[in-house]
């Protein structure tokens, strides 16, 4: 839990929320509740008083619960106004409860096909109960090795099937049930396909669900600073050339949601998405 004694002095003293000095600046809170939290000198702070309407309060409490280092505190009142896991659209959820092991990476959940997690939240009683209250957990799909976090702990409870591309096999993926291989798309279900997108890591993949939701891991996200889609060309651990080719590959697919591991979900009509994706490719080639 957040520690009042470590409360950052830059927090608004009138705010109902605060951030302590254990913050790792993963960005989770200021995309989840941007009217309450923001970056300041390399860590997050609460800059608004946080006593606004119920909807804003709920977003801030969701951010508090999702903070991977539990660095956010609430000075007064209850913390029950949460809506986690939070529905995005259809049967797709932002699961919340981010893990420090993935530097605050965002886990998502598909409430279909027996329950599917894309990347891992932190393991605790709340997350286990949330999964049981939905459809359970049949599959755990990893976009890349940085999102593994507590995947193995959840597997012990739910006997779920863990999947990752063989390019990202590591010590934490020993004896997993499925390893994807190659660069061709793989159909998991009629409405769910794996698209290998090497670049950020050798085994990075995206998952396309219902020709609408693209779970991108660290391959593709929206930059608020640049106001456009980007790939992490300055944090590319495998190959920038592969990153560009993988981005170009996505032009052949139709989707209207980008659900990244870091940063806010991005939504626009599918035709506009292709335009935005081409801007991203131009950015990567600069």
C-alpha cells in the first residue's frame, strides 16, 4: 500500500489522492485517470483534488488498484467505486491490477471461449476471484516475454493453456503448453488469430479478435506526446527492420481498436486506422 510518509511533495495538497516515491513512472495512472494524475519530473503525481464526480472518482480508484507498485493512496473515503475488470467493448475487458514484473503492462481479458487473458495481471485473491466471476481462464496468450509476469501462478489455479512464440522462449516459459513458430498467421479460433510481429522482440506477436480488436503488446501504441501511433524504435530489442516490416504486415488486416501493453487503448474507424498505421510506418522509417 502507498505510504503517506513517502508522499511526493509535488502532489496537490488538497487532493484526495496522492502518489508516493516508490512510483516507477510506468504511466498506468495517467492514461487511466488523466484528469487526476500526470507525470512530473520522472514520476507520477496527483494534481487535481480528486473530489469530482463519481465517474472521475471511479477512474482514479481503478488507477489506484492497477498501480503495479501500489504507490497511489487515497486520503479519505472508501475505495469501493471500482469497475475492474472494466469493459472496453463487446466481451473485451481491461483487466486491471497491473504487475510490476511487466513494468505495469496492461492485461486484457476476453470473456469468451472459456476465458482468455492477454498478458498477465498480478496474482492475488482479487484477480483470481475476478476471473472466476467472469468465464474463468482457459488460455493465457502472451504478446511477448515482457508480459509474462504471474502467468505461471494463474496456470496452477486454473490449469490454463499458456501460449507464446518460440522466439521469446526463456527460463520462465519452460514446459508451457504451446509455442507458436514461424512468421505466418495462426488461427486459434474462427474469430481469433495470431499475427507474428517480430521487431520489439524476436517473438513479439499481435492477437486479432473479431476483426476488430488488435492486442499489440509493445509492438504498437498511441503516443499522446506525438499524437499518433508509434512503434518503440528507441526500445527495440531485436530488429528495427523487422519492426517496420511487421508494421507493414498489419496493413492487410481490418481492426478498429489497438489495445497495447503500455499506453491507453486507441479507437478509430478501420479505414482511418490504416491511415494512422501508415503514419506510424513513416515515423519508423525516419
